[in-house]
C-alpha cells in the first residue's frame, strides 16, 4: 500500500514538473515568436522606407541638393543662405524658382534661381530666423504653369539652428577630498557675424542652493586639450608613461575655418574655500552653471 502511494506521489510530482517545463517552453516560444515578429516588422519598415526613398529619388527632378548659411543679420533677424542643386534635365524655355514656406502655414516666399548651363542652379535665400521652413523647387513655363520638381521637401531649420547655435557638451566632474574639478566644452556657431561671438564665459558653482564660486574663464580655454586627451588615452592603454602628459596651456577662445568658436575649460572648486564639509569619503556635491555672454548682449545659461 505504501509503495502504491509513493508511486502516485512520484507520478503527481512528475506531472507538476512536466507542466512547469511545458509552461517554460511555451513562454520561451512566445518570446521567440515576439522577437521574430519585431525583427520582421523592423525589417519590413526599413525596406519600405528604403524603397520609398529610392522611388522618390528616381521620380524627383532635383539632385545634388546643398544648402549653407552665408550671413546673419541680427537687426532684421534674418539668415542669408545659398541653396544649390542640379536638375536631371533642362527646359530652356522655363524658369526655375525656389519656394520657402513655413510648415502648416500658407505664407511662402519665392526666389528665382540662376544657372549658367540649364542644369546647375543656385539661389540666394534670405529668411527670418524666427521660423523653420521647407524648401521646394518649381519650374514655371512660358504659359505661366507651375511644375514641382522635387518629390520631398527639403528642411531648412533657420529657427532651430539659431536657437541652438551654442552648445555646452562633454561636461563632467571629478572629486577628491580637496576639490571638485568641473570640465566642459563650448561650441558657438557665429554665422560669420562678429556680434555673435562670445564675449565672456563665466562658471558658477552652487552648494545646497547657495552660490559659492563665480569664475570668469573667458581667457582660460585649454589650448592643448585634444593633445592631452590623446596622450591620456595612450597612457591608459600602457603605450606611454604618465610623465609624458604636457602641462596645461591656456589661451583665448579658438575658432575653426568657418569662424565657429570652441573651447575646453576646467574649473577647480576647493572645499576649504566654499566651507562645504568633507567627511571621510563623503565629498560635497556642487551644481554648476555656465553663463555665456555674446558681443550683442545675448546671454545663454547652461
């Protein structure tokens, strides 16, 4: 009798175990099916987009589209741009225009495009940087009829590019028992306009809501930051000796070939000067603010 009970118990236990394994397998199969479906959907979506892009490119009469900013006029709040493109075939009896319109707005501006060979065109476009635009190319025949040449509109982010022309990136802190080092990088797109250049860069540090440090670092751009970073990477990989790191060289804000400004900065905040307590390995935490003032008086805070 006892043996029979043991057999029954073993059978029940095996049934429960088999059921658990079946449920686990079912879950794994369900997850696998879900992952496969997601992969198929993603591949289908990607393929459809690629096909649509190819079709649009083939149907469009416009190719080699390029756009670049030439100047900014802060008094009139306008951006001057040069737009260039090529037509796949020419119509010597037609004129080509560029139409700049605000999305979801019926207002638009038209600019006649110039060409020397009937295929390569360019347009000088001046638009208010208070809005973003889409650009389309049209052909106007002698009878006054219009024909759109491009299948997809070209975005022209005048407002976004102006609003986001200054960036503070690669910011970070390093702390020990004596101080906290705050490092950051600034890039400023000037559009070639002297008034949009940086006049001053000030860093403020706050502890528990109170300002404890304010430093003007305008003339303290780390001029050899890139070289130091490369050497530090080589040291970390064991290729160079730590003593090879060059001393920090400071200079004014740098500029690239387009006139856009950039700088790398480091500010050290000493706990003894701020009065922030240091207890064993519990170091104070500061909040940092970067204040950039341009020559035209604009102030940006990050």
